C-alpha cells in the first residue's frame, strides 16, 4: 500500500455532491412537503366552497 503525503491528502474530496450536505437536502425535501400539503389543503378548500359543503360559522 502506498503512503499518501499531506499535499495529496488536501486534494481528496469525499462524497458525490461536494457542496450539498444532508441537512440541506433534508430542508429542501421538507419545504417541498409543506408546499405539497398546502396545495392539497387549498384545493380541498376550493372544492368544499364550490360544492357548498362548508361548515357554518355560527
């Protein structure tokens, strides 16, 4: 096995995406999930208004 000197160690990069880390990907996925849920809720609200199946405000 060959020994690696310190200059060569500085040139080693790990992972397939060097600038995107796990927490960043997780945050993006969470944002997408929030937007998706907001879309479902908004669409459900529109459908209930159109079908006149809303709860009374009394």
